[in-house]
C-alpha cells in the first residue's frame, strides 16, 4: 500500500494503482481522452500528463504506477502547457465543425479545449483523411473526426470480442476502422454501439432517425404510437441535468404526449409477454427432455438482445438452436401493436407507425431485419436511442424538468416490476424465475423481496442453482431438480460461458446474455459517459421502480392475460408462434 502525495494531498493506494487512479481516489481531477476505466490505459492521447518530482519529463498518469513517496503535481504551469499543446495538436488534425457536429454538446475534445482556454487554432495544416461510412442501419462512422484514441478498438476487441475495428497504418496516416478500409457492413459488426458510447468525439454515432419521426408525427394519415424500453426511464434524465439513476418515467410520458404521439406505450408490456412465451418455451424444452426423452437442445439462451443474436449468428452458428425462438420485447410489441391493438382501434397495419425508444443501437438493425414483418408490414418502423429522444424533446422546446408526471396509455402501457428489471443484467433471468417458479409450484417465489442476489450486480458471469420444491400437476417431473442458470453481460463474457458449455465444463438449463456491460442500462444508445458508477446508479433506479410496483410478476399482468384470452389463446400457441417467435440464420464471417 504505497503512500504518495498528489497536489499536497497524501493518499494511500493498493500496489499496482496508477497515478491517475490514485488522483481520483484523492478527489483530484486529471483529464483523459483515451482512458477507459478498468479496460484501457495506454497513454495514447497524452492528455493526462502530470509532473512527477525527479522525472525528466511530464508523464502520462494513466500508465505511471504509483510508488511509495512519489510527489505528483497536476496543476503546474508546465502541466497546463503540456496538456494544451497536446489538445491543440489534436484539434489541428480534427476535421470537425462544432456548429453542426452531432457531438458538439457532449464532445469530450471540445469540452477539454474550453477547460484549457483554447480559443483559436494554434497549428494549421493537413487534416485526417475523411471517409463517412453509413453502410449499416445502426451506426455512422466519420473518420475525419477520429482522434485515434483507440477506445472503440478496445471495446470492440477486448470487451465484446467482435474485432470489427482496428488501427490501420501508422503515424499521421493511422485510420481506425475495419480491415483494409472496408465499410462496417462488409465485416462482422454486431451493431451494439459500444464504440459510439465510448467515442469521445463524433467519429462514431448512431444513425439519426429524428427527422423520420417528426415526418411521421406530422402525417395526418398515420397513427403514430411509441414504446419506451425499461432502461430509458433511468437514464433519460441525464440529458436534462439529472444525476444518473434518476427515475423520470412520468415526465418522459408527458414529453412524448406533447410531442404528438397518438399513444404512449411501454415496452415493459411486451417484456411481460416475453416472459410468458420464453418461460413456457423453457418448460416445454425441459418436459421433452426429462419426460419424453427427446434430444432437446439445452441450455436455452435468452433472445432479447439483438447484438447477442448477431453475435451468435456470426460466431457460434452451431448453437443457434439453443437460442429461444422468442422475438425481443421490441419486436413483440410491434407485432401486437399492428395486429391486436390495430384491430381494437380500427386502423390498418400499414397506416400505423410504431416508434421505439431504446438504449440500444442494435435495435435499429433488428427492426430492419426482413423477417420482422409478422403483421404483414414492418412491425417496428423507427428506432430512436435515448440520446435521440433527449434531442427531440429539446428540439420541441419542451421544458422537461417542469413537466408533470403522467401515466402510460392502456392496454399496451400496463406492465409489472418484472418487466422493469429487464433493463439490468440478470433481470430477464430473475423475471423468468419469478414466473416459472409460480407456474410450476403454484406457491410464492421463495426469494426475499423477489430478488435473486447471486445473478445481480456487475460481475461478468453470474450463476445460481435453485432446487424446485413443490412441483405440481404436469410439472411434477421437475420436483427436486436443481435448475441451473447463468447470466453474462458483455459479449466477451458470453463467449466464456459458451466455451464452458461446448467443452462440457458447465451445465445449465437457462442462460441470459445481454450484449452491453451492465445490460440495457449500459446500452450503446444511452447518455454518455457510462462508467460502472453510472451503471450502478441506473441499476438501483430500476430496482426501485420494480419494488414500487403493485404487481411484480409477469403472469400477473392483467393486460397480458386479456391479450391471451381475447386474441392469442395460450403462450407458445399457434398464433403466438406466428406473431411472437422467429428463427435465426448462420452468417459468413468476413
């Protein structure tokens, strides 16, 4: 535990701590551009320069180990001049116009330039090669804005294990992108948007669909409905100055009504529906395997996260049969909106526009998949990220903080607390267990306050084993079975679980995977910058939303029950399969 002094503040830190980490522990701010907490510390940007007593030159604090007796200065004239020069050089190569850049309001480079008092460009000359790649439904790359910080490379390769982005060439000619300068659509990219979430500038952003939504709202021939994912309510407030983890559900509903939507619904409704379908599918697989002796594929993998589906199609096609056939809640909602709900209000599916607000850029890709047309037309028409919704509310001149709290519309706005926790890693699993247990045993879920603690939190892979007791009726064959489950978030962690299963090192009945670290609360379309501290705050807000609900189990949702009674018939029935289930395809890896 070395003790060092940072700006006259003594701080004791664990062995192996960097100067940057020690400074943060001491409450001293050191700016960074390339650093990623617990993932990347490469000293590439040189913005985190500090002065260390006895050192010949300024050092990058993110890579400099803290040692016993070290004396560090973070705010000397030499340090400020060094950081200023670094940022001026970055600006000299940066082909960006802050007046029209989509990141101008939250650009880390621009913010840093302002903090350092840079009012004009000191250095002029050649700019970075510019290539705008808009080849995918979800993401847009602008190489002219790239500052080669390599955050996106690290997230794509080390966290997600996808490998779509690399540093090409060297020096001034360095270009961050797919191999050989290919567009993203020509390589394996799961569209998760984690690259856009960590990019400090406007080099990678989501494909903006705001104008498409405004056009739909202004079309008198269209009925426009909106669904909001559970993670949005715990993050949207950050776009308007609220601390991370502030629940703004009611204000969000009020804002959407004032923007002109004909109905404001909740993806939570479809999340409850997903649990009914996915839970029933799991029970049917277990029955065929344990009673009928059929060669059933287990474990069943969750299928709510489209980036995860893309990953499986490209990297693990031999295990596609393990995926639940259930569509994601977003797509279930679209199918039900344009059939069941459209029938109720007398609107043709082609005259209804379904807009989704999602924490995820891959949802844009998912909505565009050709098989997602159960209603006869595209089920979900437009997908906005949380960031895009925040921008739309601002464009509309709505004073978000002054809005009253309003409630979702019925029937597709009625939901339970089990649906809320879909936003968190482990939430789908916990929601499924709440319902499956009570279907099988007809007794209350036996965990305190309905939470299964072993599968909550930010550990990359979490497991639990629950012994079934009191199984009844057709499910009596499950009596005494240890139901083994696993939860992974981040695709790199998911691959670890897959490898364990494939190698026979682990056996599970059900596995939940979320593409993004932390689950949907850490999605690629959420307000930046998402650290573990922010993830934890959003997760706690989601748990609070769940715990404040009168109904907290999906099978208790009266609107979902009515949907089955009036329209679908039964979970995993013929009509349910037609509307709510799908299939997946092997894709060639390039």
